[in-house]
C-alpha cells in the first residue's frame, strides 16, 4: 500500500485553525488511511492509503477537515517517493549550518511551484534560493524573521505552498521510513 505525507498549511499557529493531533489521526483513519502517525503539532501526518492519487487524497482530506473539524485549510499530500526526491533535490542542504533556517516549500502542483520563482528577486546575500523540480528551498542565513523572501513565502506569495524547515523535513522522512517514533 502506498505511503504518503499530508502537510496542513497554517494550523496550530496561534489560536486560529486549531487541529488537535488526536483528531487529525482519527480523521485520517476515518478516511481509510492506515498506520497513521503524526509528528510535532503542526499538521504533519504520514500514513498508508490504497488511494493512488496524492491530489485526490488532498481534496478528500481538506473536505473532511472542513466538515468534521470546521477548519478550512490547504492540504498538500506527497507520496513517499516524492518526499524522498524532495530531500535529494535540496541543493542548499550543505549550506545549512542551522536546519531551522532552511525552508522547504511544498506545493500541490507544478504551476504553484513555478510561481515561487517570483521570490528570487527578494533573496539577498548571504541568503540562497533554489527552485527545484518538486519543491523550493530557501536558506535564510540571518534567520527567517530577517528575510524578506521568507516573509513573502510565508505570506501571500506562498499562499499555494506550505513550508517546513529542513529539520522537520528530515524528521518526516525518517517517520515515513520507520526510522523515527512518532511525536504526538
């Protein structure tokens, strides 16, 4: 059965858009997902599903969250294969002296990913930006809060994306591969 990761955009930040992890796991189980595991309190979940389309899963999950949890939130689903390719495609990983300052932007489709190219003019040295085949990567050498590109990515320019820092991406990879116990 295929393994997936679901990433929710903008949940559990402040008081808005609260999605308790126990409810998140139960919701995915109710959709027929198996071996559901969550990591951190940010809407990251890995699971098995007989569904073969990540895009269809994203739509089903978004609809279920709206219906059952009364939260309208963008959902991005990637297969294990796609997530591993995103990890391998990170040309900025060697620069990351602090994994919390390296952002990975996930999008639902190629068009949304291509739109992130608009961030490039906002990148100021020593920052670096790489638009990969499956994700965008932003190294914020002086910190995320000091980066105009990161501010744009986390705001309107990145509305069709969700970001995770590199440390979280690696934890998700490890959880997908069974090398990490879930953190709930």
